[in-house]
């Protein structure tokens, strides 16, 4: 997560980032976010209704979603900032 926050800072103003926790306890989420050093990226608690359409097979998972809400990329497991940055750059370069 701290690596993702670095990426969020790099793309600030051009791409929005949101961390979503599958833990149901919001206090636990807040404590974990603080422990991981997440300071600027918002963290939300996922409700079960939200998780089903994502078809999560593993965590962590990273999803790139367009401004109109369309999922354009999905990464299961760990993904490097470089890989995500390359895909974001390609998406941002589109007219």
C-alpha cells in the first residue's frame, strides 16, 4: 500500500486513487492504514455487495477504472508501480 500511495502522489490531479479494505471493522482499517503509513490516499471499507462484481480471487488486487466507471484493467496479487504507471500513461495518452 505505501508503494501505491507513492504512485498516487505521482499522478495527483490526473488520476484518483482509493484503497479498499475487505476487513469489516472500520477501526481496524484505520489502524492498519496508519500502521502502513497511508497518509493521503483515502481508504474505504468494502461492503459484500461491492465485492461480488469484482470477482476477487486474491488480495491484494488492483483495478483501474475509467472516469465513467468502466473497469479497464485488473491485476490480481501484487503488481509493480512501474507496470501500473505504464498502463496509466497509456490510458492518459488516449484522446
